[in-house]
C-alpha cells in the first residue's frame, strides 16, 4: 500500500472522530506543518480496526482515493467555504416551511445536519417519524388544516417507496406535500447501490404533480420555488425534488455568488366570464337547483362564499359524503340534497371530479348540469381518480373558490323581485325537509344506545358532549363512522372537519390526524380524531411521534376488531353464490388475540384509557383523556364498538 493511501485512511478515521465535536470547513493533510500536535489528539480506543475492504467497500464508504481527495468546491473564489446544504436550508426557510417530517437516512445527511445546526432546528423544525408513510400522511393532514404544505425528506428508493402510498392519497385528495428525496448519483457498496436510481422521480411520477432533480445549487433554488408554486396552484398536489447526497455535502467557496429567487405564487384560475354568466342564468331560472361540492375550498373564504351562494339561491348544498372537505355548515338549514322528492333541474358541481352519473341522469330527463372545476385544466393519465367522462351541459375550467365571487355577482344581477319571492319560498320548503331528515337521524341514533359493544352514534355523541364548549376540530375522516359526526356534532366553522384521505386506502387517518393536530396546536384548538383499529395498525409508531413532539390530540379508536367493510363484502359475495356467510370472518377480523390499543399507546409514552366496553364508562374515559389533551399532551381512548 502506498503512503498516500495510508494517509488517506488516517484522515478518514480522524475526520470521522472529529465529526462528533463539529465539522471543520477544510481538510488538512496529515503530516503538514499546520497539523495539530499528536499530543492534542486523544488516544484511540483499544479496538480491532476494520480491514481496508471493510472500510471502503461493502457499506458504501468512499474509496481510499476518494477519502484522500479534497472536498470539491462549488465556486472558485478563495473565501471560507460553507456547506452547500446550508444554502439549501436558506432556500427552504425562504419558502416558509414550519416543519419537516422525516425518517432519517444517509442520503440526506447533509441537509439533516444543516437543519439542526446551521438552521437551529427552527422553521422548519424536524419531526421524527418512525415510518416514511406516516411522515407523508402527517404532511397530508397538516396541509389541509394549515393551508400550506409541510416539508418531508426521504432516503433514496426505499424511503420514497415507503412514502408512496401516502403520496398517492395526497394526490387523490389534491393536497400539496413538498418532498425532498436524497440519493447517491454514483453509488458504491451493497447498500447505496439499490438505494439509488437513474430516475428517482419515476417511482411516484404517476401521482405527483411535478418532479425535478437539482444538479446544481442554482437549479435547487429555482426548482424548489417552482415546485412550491406548482404544488399551491389549483388543482394542488404533491411535488418531488431529488437532491444528490454529493451536492448536499459539497462546499461552497463563495456564497455571495448564489442567489435565492423570490417566491411568487400564481393566482388561482377563474372561470371565463361569459360561461359564468350562462351558469348564473341557468341557476336563477331553475325551479329546483342543487349545489354539490367535493374538494371545494382551499381557504376559509370558501366557507363564507358557499353560504352566500346557498342563501342567495336558497338552494340545498350536498357535500357528497366522503369526498368533501366539509366547507359548508352541517346544521345549516340548506345542508343536504333537498329532502325526499326533490329532483334537481339544474345541478352545479363545484370541484366535483366525476359528474358522469349526474350528467347522464339529467340528459335523460331534460335537466341541466354545470361543472366548475380546476380539474378541467389538468389531468394525469394512469390513476383513474378523474372518473368517467361527464358530458355536462356547461364545463367551466377554473378554481371553484376563485370563480364563486363572479358567479354570485352575476346571480344577484339576474334575480328579479318575482324570482326573489319564488326563491325564498323554495328555501322554506328545503329547510323544512332538511329539518325532518335531521330529526329522523337523531331518532335513528338512539337505536342500541345502551348496547355493548358501543354503538357508533353513542361513541360520537358522547364525544361531542364533552367538547361542546371547546374550539374543536375533527382531524380524522369519517369513512367508517358514516354521517354521524356531521349529524351529531355542529360543524359550524370551516376547520371543524379535515376531510377523508382522497384515495380511500387504509392507514391515512392516524398519522394525518397527528399532522392536522400540529397545525391546530398553533391556533389553540382542541383536536379530536376517531380512527379505526385497522387504520391504527398500519402506522402505530406515529403515537410515539405525537408523544415525543407533544402534539395535543385525542385519538378515539373505533375498535370493531375487524376490517368490517371487507366482512360485509365477503358476506355479500357468499350470499350471491349461495354459500352462506358463516365463514366470512376468515381473513377479515382482528381478534384471537385481541389487541389492547391502550397498552400499545402506553408503550409509546402516550396517556391512554381502555378498552372501554360499556357506554356508561365512555364519559369518564373521555373526560380524563381530554384533561391531558387540554394540558398539551396526546391521549388515546380504546372503545370496543359495533361494526358501523
């Protein structure tokens, strides 16, 4: 072995040891006149040193020649060098991220170190997650509650693959998530090779809105600003920026030569004025109009606009079940689909992705349909979340929220005194029908009130009673609790409900609830979530993240000890085939042994109660858990519940 190689080995271990005390800006060759005296360096521990092959080969460490070579400089001026990842942190700080959810990995160790030391772990603050899917789902829930993206960072192919399910959910929900994935452009070693890719973005390209690879620092700054702008332009969605470890860990010789562009967001697209006037004409002349909303309402302003639209037209507003972000008050007299016998002659869909059924039904009966949606301006080709082609009568390409002010103004212009009287009479009829439906729902909620396992309406109603004097927010979806949350709890503010997952995969609710609760923590709101036992099992480690970062949240486990939707599916299939339903539980239930989620939460450091099996014990369990949440801690209550 040559002397130069041996010196390189010494420097490698020397610098590794110094890393615990802080990185130095330049590397001094061993044996130079400026080197520190040997007496100033602590004696190495008495260990067996690895062989050269172990040092530089299988674990992806640099070769002897790479270790000896000086760190490359991005610029050539002779000034004190700084890490390139420090500049990247400044770019991300300028964008304005509050948090970065990560599961740590070596491909972004340069950024990680810069965040915690140069960036002082503030704006963004790193959130330690135990799984990349949980990190991305937290960012998904956070963005809907905060109105802006959370940063996430993932390690190479494996980290991005782990996160991919949650990114798909955010894509289907049209929610912005900002992803940085690190990789080695020229990997070596058995670990780094499969963790890298020729085209990293291709792994998730079908369900991100934009991806790019930053090959220089100038490119990183521009790509980051562009990605954020694209993520925040309706229809919103996740974006991905690939950043090589080599670029992060390089040194900048002259920082003054690097410029960070200004972040300028694009104005949301509005519907064309002529088409908007025609939509207003159809709605004003309609006898039984209906407004349907789905992923409508990027900001709290949409809440006020929808109420104004409904009140102006005295038309029912149908939030369309799971797909809605809940931008209309659930106890408003116009909340609903008009009651029994109400058949719309003009249906207005606001950000409703698939109106094919409404359009076909309307055409068959001489009725009209209108679609106002940013979806008309952008589609992908692979994921079928865009639904079937809808031959609506009027398709307006524009963001629903941005288009509503112009639509309301045109409607007001067209309402004559005669039409105003007819519109008011319609509103009274609709309100009466909705009240009747609401009373019927309350009567239905009483069925099985004292039963054990606990009924879903009782689970929700008892929770609502405990938080009625708080400024609360339901940060989970309601895919498996039906419409009981909206019927039994007064959703009278735009943040009362955070919406479902978008892609209807299991594993979103629990981590997304933690992310949304983090956003509401700043506003001083009480966050509550009802999550399924199946959902919690996908990512239980997020309980530790909530406890570690002191994110106040009440998690109520709707524990029916099964994937019950699948139980019903197999029961139906067996019935169709005449085989009986006696074996439909196989492969679908979560029992034998039963899982104790209260004990699970305790093991992660979270306060917990349960399992609660009798409804008489619910109120006390909720009260004790909510006391912890109001004091700034997360808590969990495990409720043994009926299937639905």
